[in-house]
């Protein structure tokens, strides 16, 4: 039997938002803390969601985010 190869992050037992709280062994975040971490990262790296979108070419004068996601999901 072949050993499974796992790529990507693995839960550590500590919430990844940086609050330091313990979480279940299969969890990365306490409830709602994923959004807290997401908002903090966007603010630190881009300043705002609008700046994040613009940085990646999305927005009224750029690519359509909703259409791009739909196209990817339809594959």
C-alpha cells in the first residue's frame, strides 16, 4: 500500500488567526476566526478589498471576478 502524499498546510491545534487559542486537531481556526485572519491579511498586504482586487486585475475596468470564478468552477 502506497503512503498518501499530503501537500499544503496542516492543523497544529492552535488557531491560525494569531489569537493563540486552542482548536480541535482537525481545525485551523476557531469559528469565525478564518474571516478575522482573512480581513487582517487583506488589510496588511493590500489596505482594502478594492486594492486587492485591483492588484490582481479585477474590478469595473478589469476582469470580472464573478465570471472568472464561474468559468473556473465549470472547468
